[in-house]
C-alpha cells in the first residue's frame, strides 16, 4: 500500500446515484481480494419508496438504522415512521432540516471510521453539513482522510460543500468525479481504471467491469 493515499471525491445532486456508484466500486474491489473499509449509506427497502436510511460498515457488513427524511415524506404524502430499532433515540439537527437521525448510529459509525485504516479502499458516504460545518456526525473521517493510510479513498460530497471539504483536507490533492443520471452507469469503471491498486492487477484479473451492488460485502452479523 502506498504511504500516501489518493482521494477521489464523488459529487452530484441529490438522487443522482452517488451511493450507487460507490457501492459498485466497493463490491468489485472487494471481490478481487483488496481490503475495503468505511461506510456506505443505503436506502432501507420497504417494498416501495422509503425515506429511511441505514449505514453499513463495508469491512464487516454490520449496519445500523441511520434515520428518516420526514420532509421528503411530506412531499410524497407519506408519514415518516422511523425504524423500530431507532424509536426513542432519534434526534434532529438545524444543519440537516427535514431529517430525524439516530444518534447512536452516528456514534457507532464515527468509531467505525476511526478504526477503518489501514485498507486498500476507504469509502466515506458521505461528508455533509454535520461533518463539514458542525464537526458532528462522523467527523473523525476528516482526520482519517488526512492521515492517508489507504491506497484510495472514495468520498461522497455534494457540490455546495466541495470548497469546505477542500479547505478542511488542506493540501491533500483530490480527483473529482461528477455523477449524473446519464453517466452514472459508466462512472464506476472510469473510477477503477484510475486506481493504482486496480492497475497493478489488471493484467491478471478481469476487474474493471463493476459488479451490481445487492447488499453488504459480507453477510450482516446476527
């Protein structure tokens, strides 16, 4: 593993598929015997549109219910009901209006990220207002990224926070990948083509065709 890691920032507007791109890259890299760690945020599938999210530890497959977007529920004429596991633990924050979050899930995720390195691929999905403007959420990710004890870090950040992310990372160079609905299917391959860890094995393994993401990298702990 190189002593200084590369940071690839995946950006795009809400609903463009940023987490989907990260998930496909993570699964493909993990299937080829690289160490993948960090956090992926997923929509909880309830059989129809869902406002609830969970956060997944990509090294272990363990997950926690993260929260619900009650503002989006109201726009869709639905009532936001937090997962049963989070009731009584939810909190709101002025930096994230329209969301109820599980404070215990944030504490767990922050601890997970603080111990995620060393690894080949580090995923941080995502760094948002809580982390970049409030120093809350899983803000320890910023120090982990600055330490660069990984080969490549894949970091999700929305366009309006990119300058703040660059400011907090300091002189660490980044590469920017914008996700659009039209181009998102091709983006995982484009990202992996640039990865030094992938290039080192490309002649021996067919690893540039991303796998569809259909769950955690490993089975969730019981």
